[in-house]
C-alpha cells in the first residue's frame, strides 16, 4: 500500500567525504511494515569508515548510500497485518533484516545470515533520513523515561551484551574491557547488568577513561602510561580476569588478551582491525586453555537493552556529546572522525 508519507529528505554519501542532501522515494508499505519518523541516529564507527574510505573489507559503497543504523523514532503508520504497534508509539529500531530461512537463521544465529539487509551497510540504505520503512518485528517500544537519543545506544549496547553472552559471563566475574569507544563504554553497562564484580577498562584517552569510571568501571588503566599485564596481575592476585572484551581492534590490544585472561578464561573479540591477520601467542593460548569467541553484531538483545536503559541505573547521558541536524551530517561525520578526545557519541536529529 502507498504510505501516508511517500518521500523523505536524506543525507546521501556519494563518495568519500562527499555527502549531499536529496529527496528520496520511500517505497510501498507492506502488510508487516511500519512507517517511522526518525527522531535520532547515532554516528557509528562504521559510518565514519565508509565516509572516509568508501568501504569496509569487501563491502563497498558502489552507489549513493544513506548511512546510519543506530536509530530510534516515532511510529507514523502501520501495515495491515501489524498488531503490536500503533501510530504514536516510540520505538528503537533493530537494523538487521535477516532472511529467516537460511541455516543460520533457523539456528537462531540471524546475525550471521548471508542475506541480511542491514541499515547503512551497502547496498541497504540507512536512517540518516527523515523517514524510513522497517519490519514490525524489529521495532521495540521504548518508555517515556528513555529519550530517542538514549535509545540509539541500544545498538552498540547490544554488541556488548552479545559479546558477554558469547564469553559465558557470570555474576561476580571479573572482566577487562579493552577500548573505551561507544561499544566499550556501553559494554561496561552490559557487564554491570550481568553482575560483574570487577570491571577493568583500558584506553589512552583520559576523558573516555573517566567516563568509564562514572559508568561503573572499578579500575581504569591508561595503557599509554601503565603496564597492562603488570597492573592486571596486581588487581587479580596474578590470576588474570575471567573475561576479556576486546573492542578496539588494535594489534597490541588483541595480542595482550591471552596474557591478561585467566587460565580457562574467555575472550570475546569485537573490534575490527585494520589488519586481516594478527598473531597471538598460540602456545600460551593452548597452555592456558583459553576460549576465543568472534563477535559479529548481536541476536535477541534489543529488549534487554530497552530494559537496561529504562532502569535508569546508568548515566547514559555522559555518552551523548554532540548533536547535529540532518543537513549537517557531513559535519557530524567529520566530528566523529577527528575529535576522538572529547566526542563520544555524535547524534543526528533529522527533525531538529
């Protein structure tokens, strides 16, 4: 059916560093689809990478692309078969539309679906747009005490939740989170929700480490000034941590995971590296019987994320540092690209 709103203004990436405002057709509203007025979108590191390089791995921007996938908005219209939502509902938007019929989907690993259409991952357009149409089962109601801007954090928070689940995180465990970007910082929130007893946060930026402390990290390590292994040994009586969540993708940080994790511990590798291959101490990996888990996006985490934010136990406003209207997406991407010392999460408000 034809939606009530048929066109949208959007910020479109044409090639590296070139973003232009355009009017786009929205397309039809299928029976299980929902028309959403996009209220807030977080700028992700992947958005910056496509903006800067035009590709991530094998994924290339081969035609003009609307970016943005950390998003929340307001329901405007629903398809004929939608029963769980109605106009006026406030929703967080899970961005990956999987096929539902492949082996991975049937096994519940829909994050690994080869046919997934993920907002802002070429060729699928994203949410740097006034309106989008999205399937109803990927929309999660958010309560009034969670702002649209806060709701954008559910996407990076989901990555941490999935990484901790993969690492078999248990209550009263110790965890080291490497890299205090938005995923690392929200992983602190995730670890607290899992009941972590000790949370060690590492980075080189003082502001990010201070925010980590305010979010609940029990110890912070500036790896540019402190010896990581020595400090972790002191904090853990030389045992190492139960779980390592590596979000930075930095070569040395990845290599050090097998040093700081305890015997029989778990490592979740989240951060994408600029290198295709990173060598680790294989002997130590075997000797300590360490388990390493690759982490790609998430599965079935969004409602958990909504519940965590709705609890109001965490100072999520500390993460929201910069705000831009839709017309200034390029400036927002530049801010996120070059201002890592003071900017944490840059937010686009399409209807500002």
